[in-house]
C-alpha cells in the first residue's frame, strides 16, 4: 500500500487517489463516515483523466509487476526479521529506503520502455516525453540495454535512435 | 446549455472504485444500509474475500479504466 502510494506520488498522479480504511463488520456508521470522507477527498482532487497519465500509469503497473519489486516485497519479513544469509537484519527504515530506491529505478525504466513502445526515440525525445532528466534516461537506458530490453536502432545524423526489443 | 454546464461542474460526482472485504467492510456497508445511514452514492463496490486479495495492480487498473480514485477497505 505504501509502495503504491509512493509510486503514485512519483508519477505525479498523487497518493490521495488511493485510500485505505479499516472497518469492522459492526461499524456501519464508521463505513458511512469513511465513504463520505473519501468522496470529499476525491471531489477536491477533481476528475481523473487516465489519458493524461497514460505513460505513468503503464509504468506504475509495469513496476508493480516487475520481478525485482515482487521479490523484494516477498522478502520483507525475511530481511527485516530473520536476517539474510550473513545473519544481517535490515532496519525497517533501511528496508523502506531500499524498496523505494528499487521502485524508483524500476519506475524510470518502465517509463522509458513505455515511451519506446510507441516507436524508436532518441534520448532527448524520451527525456522530453517522460519528464526525466536526460542523464537519468541515459543511465536507465544503459541498464535496459544490458538486459537486452532496449537497443540501438540507427543513427539519425550523429544522434543515436533507440528502440525497445 | 451554459446553466447545465455550470451545474455539471458544481455537482461533480466522483466515481470511486471500492474493494470491500466480505467479512469486514462489506458487512459494514450492509449494516450501514440496514440501519439507513446516509452516505454518498459515489462508490462502486467489488466484494473480495479478503482485502489481502487486492493486488496493487488492480488499483492501477481501476485508475486506468477511468475511476477517479480507489478505496480499499477491510
């Protein structure tokens, strides 16, 4: 849940679009109160246009599906409570930082892949489309190239054009 | 036409996708209905057998398909 909200913040959609509330079966009143609350929050945020956030939404979904994040989430208990193979335990806040860092990297990669899916692009075009700094794009692109997920297509003049594999 | 537009803006009814746990929030919603409590008609609920069943990807899918926000309750 925290991770989803972090990613929504990262993508500019905003964490308030997702709300979690605990209600027991005996708390009808509380349920009515929460629904009113969530409706008011959403009303303040205004309508959500998925078309406007097409790339970020695709990237967030891709990130949440990525093996790296799934593995890391699955290992939460083991890493923070039982310790790794060297019997080192991670503090909760350190694990959170690690998870957020991994999520950010995966999110950027997914964003680049989402842009490349629409056709070959140069680094500068990708940076413009995704809103990421050029340097970040080239770093992540490098990682994607190493995993054979993206590659060089051709040179347009002296500008390299990349494509998704 | 214009009046209608203004009215539309004023009464923006959010569409909220709600994932409700069968044993907690869904029963809570039922109780709210039975005891005739008023709450906004903004949620579209999906009953799940446990709120742990809700995968993060479902939330994103909800937003993708045009809901204004997603509400998970258990």
